[in-house]
C-alpha cells in the first residue's frame, strides 16, 4: 500500500490514471457501436429497362421507352419526377449504384420516401456514368421503399437510366478480419437497432479499467524487482495499441465512405488478444523465475496438493464474473455460452478434486 501511494505522488502517474479512465470509457463505447451479427445479406443488380424487372424492384410512374440507339438497355424519364419501388428486407443502410445517361447539363435530386437524400450532377454529356450513394438507416423502412428521381433539366426526356445495384453490409468483401463495411459515413450509430449508447455503462468501464490496471500492476510488481511506478507505466502501454487502432477505425468513418468495422465477437477477440499478448511479453521480460516459483508454492500450500482441480474451480468463478458483465451489456446469448463453459469447468474441477480425495484415502 505504501508503494502504491508513493507511485501516485508522481504527477505523470496521476495523468496516466486519468488516461486509463478515458481508455475504459472508450473500450465500452467501441463495443456498443460495433456491429451485431443479425444482418441478412442483400445484393442484387437489375436493369431498369427489363420488363418485368425483378420482384424486388418495380417501376411506378414517370417512365417511358424510346426508339433510338441508346434505348436498348435504358429507360427514360418522361416526367419531372420518376419513381421506383425497391424492396429492402431490413432497416439498415444500403449502398445504391445507378448508371445513367444524360444529354443535357442539369441536376438530379434523389428522394427516399419523400425525404431528399442527395443531388447528382452528371459531369459527362452523351456518355454513361455510374453514381453511387448511401441510403442511411433512418430513411429506410422494412419492405418496399419509394425512390424518387427528380429531373431538373429543361427537357423532360433528357436522362436515361440503366443498371441499378443494391448492396448492404455483408455483401462487401473486407481485407481483414470478418467485420462489416460501414455505409453510414459520419453516422456510426445509425446501423444499430436502437442507435443509442448507454453512457452510464461507458462510465462504469471508465472506473473498472483503472481498478484492473492497478491490481494487475501490483501482481506484476510482486513478480519483478523494478519500481512500482515503472510497472504502472509499462502496463499502461499494453492498452495503448488497441485504443489507437479502434480510434483510427472510428475516426476514419467520419472521412471515408467505406469503413472496416469489427463485429462484437471480433472486437472482444481483438482487444483481449492484443492486450493479453503484450502482457505476456511483459511477464516474460520482467518477471523473475524464483518469485514465480515461490508464488506457485504458496498457491499449492493454500489450495492443497491438487492445484489443477482448484484452478478449474477458480476458472469457473472468473467466467461467472464475465457472464455477469455480458448480462450488464444485454448480451444474453454470449452470456449463456460463457455460463455453459463455466459450469463445464466446475464439473471438471469437482471431479478432479474427488479423484484426489479418493487417492489420498487409498494411500
């Protein structure tokens, strides 16, 4: 306790404590905004000139066909507003790719369910161009959605439309992990069901991580012969790589259209795996073998000769604590799987203890 107080008398250690609180806050925040698994894959491409087009795409009003050389794979807008109905199976963000041919400089306004989404400005005249844009989650409803294409050119029949492609999260390949591509750009939370973050839970994470940081540092200090304040500094850097990578992903979502995002399972594997690997290097680098052997001997004296069975029971208790943490995060499915693993450890531990008891009686 004395060395703990002495360490926190140093100004930079108090600053590290404040930063660790922020780290804990952001770890829980990143977990809450990570993508869940309940997305269905949507990916289809149609040509608007085909009749019938597709059971997921219907032309409504404002369309006509022509008779010149450009009309083979295109359909024309004959009114100021041409509408098409697209079926979206779930309420999430979608990417739309639309090819069009313009014979006159002008603007095209895209409306989704009567809400203005984007204004397209063709740069090439008399040439096919492909535009892509994102329909955010808040403009989508389950089922058919009405898309309005408003032609602001002087001539009504001056724009032809060709291919239409609809893609959602799971349809885009990623270069790493098995996450999803985020289409919401600066709207990181709109892909989620409720779209809200539990800020109290983030604050809880901000207070929990410093406790773990201090407890682990005390344990590492007991295995090493270096100064406690240095141990705190060394352990601080085990959390830094995860935070930097997750923060970079989050900030990139505010500047780039496609952002690699971890699923919740991959988020836990990534953060726990990266942090644990850096801590394992710490132990290898700074822990002293005689002190490790002394602690193992102490554990044997405390828990008895059958340390393996006792470790299984301790693992059961740790997993129960993790299970409670997932229940706080409202992740009942993950909590159930962790609980099943916990009870399996308990059964193994009890069986090993019983075997040891019978062996001692026979001896």
